[in-house]
C-alpha cells in the first residue's frame, strides 16, 4: 500500500510564518524532502527517526533535476512511507509543486497540498510595502523573472506586466537589466519606483529602493545576492511611512 505525500509550503523564510498544518506535516513525516532556504528551525521539528533529504536548487546548480525529485518523492511514497515535500513559499507559486502533484496523480499516489505564505506578498509586507492600497493599487500581478530554459519562447507578456498597478517579480535579480529594459520599452515610466528585497522576512533582510531608470546603476542594487523579490509601482513609496521592521539593513 502506498504512503501519502504532503506538498507543504514552508512560507517565505521566517520559520514562524509556517502554517499550523504545515508544521503538523513536518512532524508527521517519515521522510522530509526539502528545498534550499528552508529554515533550520523547521527541519528541527522533524522526528528524530525521519529521513531528511536535501534537493535544493541554486542558480546554476541543482542538486537533482526536477524529474529526479519527482521520482524520489514517488519512490519513498511507494514504500508505504509518509512523505513531506517541504518547499519554500507556496508549492503552487513558482514552486513546481504542480509538476510534482501531476507525477503523483499518474502513479495513483495520494497527496495533500498545504499552502504556504508566498514571498510575493510576505517580502513586500516585511519591507513596509503593501502590494495593494485603495488609492494607489487595486490589483497586483506576480511574474517570474526566471523562465524555464526548455521553453521555445518567453511566456511573460511584458506589455501586460508593465500595465500592472503593482508588479512583483520573483527570481528576477540576474535578469534585472533585461526586466527594466522590457518594462520601460512597454511604456513604464523611468521614474517608476522599484524596491529590491533580499532575504525577505529573514534576519538578513536587505532593501534597496530606486527607480527604473536608476536601479541598474545603483551600487547597492548591484551588491545584492539572491533571493530577491522585486516590487515595481507607486506602493513602494509607502515604505517611507510603513517600514515597521527595524532589524533590516537599508542599503538604498
């Protein structure tokens, strides 16, 4: 008899932001298969006899290919074990959780999706930037700045993205010059404010605020390392009043 798989979102980085259900699945797991940037405090919640398997991905270096991760999850479940696949943020927001779920469906393995708080809203919130505001932005859009190399063409409609009242871009630091170029070519003003949030919600959170026409030449922006959430839009200015978190390093 097959075991069960939990596709669990660990949240944006701060271990206290995981859901109660998410924490339950960590404690229940026979096998914990986890990503890069998962807080050690969460791993410490696993049972002493649980098998912990790291499958993290960094830019240019993947511990395992996605197909191998899919196979690993299924292998442990087919042994009758309870598997928690612990993913940063939310498993269905640029987390490839949908691919993992489809693989389980094909094999007839039971699974449960446990949503997590996405960095697309948490990182701006911890930087004092609301992604919506009644007088500034009635909607927001979230896109990836790092599309699959397997695609034969880009799927981001930059004209549409440039029209978003608030635009949040995840995994876009390496492509920042191209992102800025495409947004401005699609009609976004060069004076549009932009915030770069490194390690949002974590102890090492850093924030750089600039404008589209200046950010790529900003030394503080150039010094940032991944992970970075990018926020574009007038709501960035609200940080001047709402930067509630005093432990971050403001470098721009």
